C-alpha cells in the first residue's frame, strides 16, 4: 500500500511540475471522478424531472433529468434555490465540491499555467518550431555584436535569431538589449539548453535554419572539444534529414592549434557532405581585421587601421616593411603569422636581400621561439633567423641556420622572423626601437600584444617619443573597451594631429567576427579562375552565378579553400605595390609578370605556414617519377615540389601564377 501511495505521489508531483496540459488532465480526471461519485450517490435520492412548468411534486425519477440537474448544480451554485427542500443538503455538497473544483482548482490551474508559461519564457524553456531562422549556439562577449551585424545586414531579412545557451535567459536578454532597438529585439528567441545533448540540439531545428553560428560558452576549459562534439551531433541530426540543404555553419575554435588542424587537414570532409563548414579563431579573426579588412566598427566610432605597407613598396623601392610585435601571446603570434601571409613585395624580385621583417619582443622569447619554430618547423627548415638576448641590457646575437636545407635550397623566402629576449621597457630595447624609427629603409609598425590589457596600454603610450613624433602606427591590444584609445587617437578634420593620433586599439572581446563575405567570395572567384585555367587554358572574362561559385567551392578541400582565401587577402598589398589603390583595376603584361613572381613568393610562405614542406632531392625524384606518387606526396604527406624560388619553377607552374595574377581584375571588379 505504501509503495502504491509513493508511486501515485511521484507520478502526481511529476505531472503537476511539468507542462500545463498534464495539470489540466489531472484536474479534469479528478472532476470527472468526483462527478461520477456524486452521480452514483444521487441514486439514493429522487430527482424531479426538469420542466418549464412549476414542479408539482411528481416523484418520478428520470435519469437524464438527474444528470442535467447535477451538472447545473456542479457548475452553477445559483441553481441550489430551485431544488426541493429534501435535496438541499445533498445539493449543498454538490455545490461545494463544484466550487472547490471549478472556481478554486480550475482557475488556479489556469492561472498557474499562464504564470508558468511566462516564467518558462523568461527562463528560455519554451521551444518554437522556427524556419529560416539564424541559430547562435552559446553566448559570450562577441555574440551581442554578432547579432547587431545580423540585424543590420539585409541579407538576413527579418528572420528570428535563436540563441541557445546555458546562461540565464534574462541575463542574455539584458546584454542584447543594449545593442538592439525595440523592433530587432523582438526577433530574439532565447533557449536555455546544453549543446552536448542531441535531444536539446534537435530543439534548434537546424535542418530548417538559414545559418548557424557555433560560438560556445565563455570561460570553458574544453571549449574546442565541446564545439567539435556539438558539431558531430548536429551532423548526425542532418544525416537523418532527407531533404536538408547545405546550411552554413560558422564555428569558433578558441585555440590556434585546433584551428590550424582544420586549415591543413580535411578533418571535416565527412561533415561537409551535410553542412557548409567555416571555422574561425578569435585571434586569427582580429589579425585579419587589422591587417586585411583594416576596419573596426561603423559610423562615428569606426576605426580605420593603416596598412603595414602605408608607403608603396614598388619594384624600385629600397624600403622594407618591419612589423615589431611586443609580446608573444596568442594574439601576437596570430598577427605575426597573418602578416607573413601578406608582406610580399616586388622589390624582392629585384634584390633578394630586401625582405619583410617580423620581430617578436618577449621576456621569454627563447622559450616562445622554440614553440614557434616547432609549430612552423617547415618554414625554419628553409629559412634562417636571428635571435637576440637583450635581457641584461646587452645585445647578444645568435644566427640560427635552416634546420634541413642549405645553399640554393635555403633562404629564398621574402619574409624573415627575428626574436628578441627582453622587456620592451628596458633602455636597451627602447634605444633599439628609436634606431628602427629613424631607419629610412624600413616602414615600421608596432603592435603591443601583451596578455594584461593595462600593461599593453601603458606600453603603447610610453614608447619612445620618436615613435609618436614620426607618426609610427602603434596597435595596442585591449579586451573590454577601446573608449580611452578612441579618444586619444581622435583625428577630426578640424583638429591637428596630436601625439597619440596614430595609436589604435584592437583585440576587444566584443567584436571579432565579421559577417562581411567579400573575402570569401573573392576566394571563390580565385578558385573559379583555377578551374577555368585547368579546363580551357586561359583566364575567364566573366564570373558565373553565385550558386555555381558556391557549389565549386564546397567541393574543395579545406586546405585549398584557405589557399584561395589567403590569395584573396593578398590582393590589396599587391595592387598598392604597383600604385593601384582604388577604382577599376586593369593590369598590363609587365604588371602581370611582376606580380606573378610576387604571388609565388606569397604562395611559398602560405604553404609552409599551413604545414606543407619542401621535398628533399630524393623525394623530388619520386614525385616527378609518377603522377600517382606525386598526388600521394601532395595530398597525403603535404609535401609540395613547387616550394622553391620562382626562377626554378617549371613553366607549367609559372603559368598558374600568371593566370591567378591576370585574374585579379576579375576578382576585384566583380566584388566591389
């Protein structure tokens, strides 16, 4: 008996704690049960037949009349005045039970349902079957700005934006409230759920979504693993959908090692059968923002970052670009690597001694250099580097030779790295920075990338006066707010340029990812140019429809997609090096020939930084011995025989560099 009581109580508690329809079901079950008991008890009494005429004392029992009268008494207490005196005590019992069940419990249950509905909405517990919506999985500081971009972009229309997070829904809404107006705020739907459960991921209706952003939660130690696991579960959901289109999935990876793995190897090959996979990294995103798109924010608060080659590095130029990065943090390394993809100029084609230089300054540069050389080991197999120990205010130089190749097979790259051990505020390094400022052969830029934002601010504002006097751009990493530096570098037309007018903030947590798909489309056009070259042997004169570009793009491996993207990123510096800054682009044969060599120098660096390596002499014989073996080395072992000086390339390989360069006008003029 006790067991039955406990089971009944458990079932009752679960039902009443659940959805409203279960509460109603229980209530109506109780009402029907009580009414049936009343109906059975009523047979102990004689009920009059309902009539329009006044009751005359007929004591004939009519079942239907009994039922209707009981119903009237049960739902309306006022009917008790019409019953005979001998039925009033029984009728009073019926009326009281009706009052309790209908006027008491029913109203309470309905009120409770409404209150629970409101509470569940506020807490983000209600699931809506949305279509053509935008899904954001996870919530951190960048999400409000991402939502603002979505609302401002006409490409996304007025569709709902569904946010799934484990954080309190009210907290999420309050943070979004500061970014959106009332109209766009109505588009937001918050769902409190975990991203590691298939059951809860199904509530997002990603198979019917327009686009999905997998961001993750803030301050997660296993962020990337959780995002990968979440993506696997979503792909499993999409596999079960028969008519599901390829929906774009933009996935944040916090660690650069995870991001780099997806850049090089096609780990996502199986996923990409069911979704469009676009990985991104916070640090890589900011590096692209300040070096490629060179813009942060919009309107009056817009910051335009100067290019590293703010002076045109032409074929005749004797200058080289020098980027100094203070702090080998994750941000510092990301900026250095992104710069290495971009800093390729025609004067290296004339003089192999004029190279772009990227210098890292860090008090632990010896240890960080080892990590860096290990991560990009195939670059350092070819290229030498300089290491300076200035930790004791004296300069001790160590020249590090290439680890594998030598002679003509080494040091043919046009970008070199330097590492300086020491603190940037020490007199020795401050004096070194002064020397760089006054070196007329270099175009200097400084990026302060220390992990502690106040320390970055202090370092950025207390560099030698020569830096500010010569208007050397200084990028200072901040995390939460750029307000102070925005005020310091304010340069309105009616104001004179002041001391800190060339100090720029970057790295804010709330603004990393850009919805601007211009670079991706440029990469898709470059891929189309390659395909056209393979099929017809020349450069196309026009672009196909966007859906054709997209279909061809989705068939590429991830490494080739990134290769095309990095080629697209480099178009700006290439055009600036031949004096083209805006307007309609048209290249003559001499410019194409020159930029083709620049493109190959860039391609060498790209392949080495993405994890490819130069083959040994023995491996070259195997590669050129058979096409099958060549494909194995290129696609499986990431060994490419074209990683070599431009002059040593086969004409067939040079033709690709010329083709992609000749296609630059098609890329630029069709994507403005």
